[in-house]
């Protein structure tokens, strides 16, 4: 039996209203939930988060449980609410009054048009932490443009430095701009909660996915703004060092990052290539960078004598950073991840899907334990009545709200 999953208690007692859709916002809410927050997912009646219909399993998507949704909504409670109806707005105001955090990723101005701009939200709850995640931020000439991860990857310059020189621009293999945006939002919210604990005052957090993506390319951007060197795609090579990249072996690809002089010496010694130490083309760090192609050719002459796994076993005991290049299934089967319990098992939300749901927990261990969701993802609107009752609505009032379509 796998160990029981548990959330951390770092944000215990914090209530988050999660009005987000698809990836960046829901990912931020998921990270907060893993740290112990009570995350109420506010969804549109009848349809909910678009991610409920996305993913590789059509049968799950048909039930409103798309894999894209299941991946980052475990532990949340689902409340359906029509924010355009008067009754729905009354409920929302009550929710805001009792919440600690409001997280949304609408286009800028949507909540304002519904009558819930920052000034009103702060009047309802002066301690509210309001985090708005958008493609370009709440201000600026691009603020109103729609943006998905692909758009941000292209605009930020990420695609221009990804891939081989003859294949760039290339999109990264996962939605990195969305994920970075979610992490930035979760970090900012946590910081704002610390401020509130000292001052009692909330904060308005404006998270731009474009700016987050560019900020995350710190070294790459700094090469240009400080060093004057325009970044370019270098495939699997490391612009700062050589040999540092991906090398072919007799079977499989091997990553080697001998970034320090002593690591280069150890690598050549382990490969029994003392000639590479004596060669003036490779004697210093700068020389190796200028002659990286020739050095790679020489190293692969030897590396092709054994498989990537064999070289990994031989070199891992040295001071040389090395590891084989794995597929996602191979990576998930690593004993290291099993020991750290990154994957967590939960029941599926519906009995029609008689299987175990496996989801990723947090990459952060808290007090020596792995952190994962302890409750399965919710069905659409599953907790509507429960949350309304917590707000003080009676059973008759809740029934009436359902009848008029407010929830």
C-alpha cells in the first residue's frame, strides 16, 4: 500500500477563491492547496473549467474530468456560480468577505465590469490578497490581448533560444510559460500573506506571464543586456561551458556537464583520454568553449564504446555531473522519485472510472515528508451546497438559488 498522501499545514486556515481556468491559475491554486490552503474553485454553472474537457482520455473529458483538470485540481472544492446574476454577485461578495485570497486569470477588466474591481474588493475585505494572472499584465498596450502558453513562449524569446541552430524557433515540450506563471502567482500570494500577518492589509498582485517568462531567462537575458551578446539557439550545448551538453554513446544519449576544470580532468581520466588534457585546444575553459565541436567529436569517439547506462554507472561515482537522457515514463520510474514519493494515488471522482488516479504532488518536502493532495479532484459543483451553507444560507435559500440558476 502506498503511504497516505497529506497536504502541508503551512497555509492551514487560509481560504482561497480560485476563479481560474486551464493551467497557469489552476496550477497556482493547486500549489497553495498542497501547502494546506482551503481552495474553493468557483466555476461557471454547466460547463466549469475548460480543462475539464482537455486531455488524452476522451472518456474522462466526456465526464468533465479531463486529464488536464485532474492534474491540478485535487484537494479543491468546486462551487458553481453565475457571476453575472444579481444573486450570484451577492454570493460572491459574501465569499470575498470571508476569503483570504482571490485568484483569477480573466482578461484584464473582466471583474471590474462585473462590479468587483480592486477598490470594491478592498472595501469588502481590507485584508484580501487579490492576485490577477494574465498574459501581459493589467496595464500596457497589450493588456487586452488573449494569450496562451504558445503565444508567450514566442513573444518572450524562449522559442528563439530553444532547439538546434537550424531548427529554432522551437516550442518547449511542455507549457513552461503557464507553469512559471502559476509558480510566480503562488509565490507572490504567499509573500503577501506574510505581509498581511504583520499589517492586516491585503495586496493587489498583478502577475504577467510574459514578464515571468522573460525574468526566468535571467542568464540568457543578462548575456544580452549586460554582455551585449545576442542569445541564440544552441541545441543541447551549454553556452557557458564545454564539455556540457548531450553526447551519443553506443546506446542512448548521455548528458555530461563538466563545467569546472577539475570535472573536466576527472572526465578525461575516467575515459582514459589523457591526450585531451594535453591538447592546447582544450586546456582551458575558454579554449574548450571555442573548440566545443572538436571536443565533442573526440569525446564521442570514446563514449561510443559503451552504452549511456554503462557510462552513467562508471562516471556517477566521480565528481562529474552525468546522467542518461530519459523519456517521461523512464523518469517516473526512477527509484529516486519513488523514495521521495512525488506521485500520489487517489480514488477517481466517479465510480464509472474504476481505476486509481495518480497525480503529482509538490516538489517541496515539508518537515521531512512529501506533500500531496489528500482529497480527489471535485466533480463540477460538487461542493456548492456545502460552501453556501458555510456562508449562512439555509436549505430553502440554497434550493431557490439552484432554481433561478445563480449556482
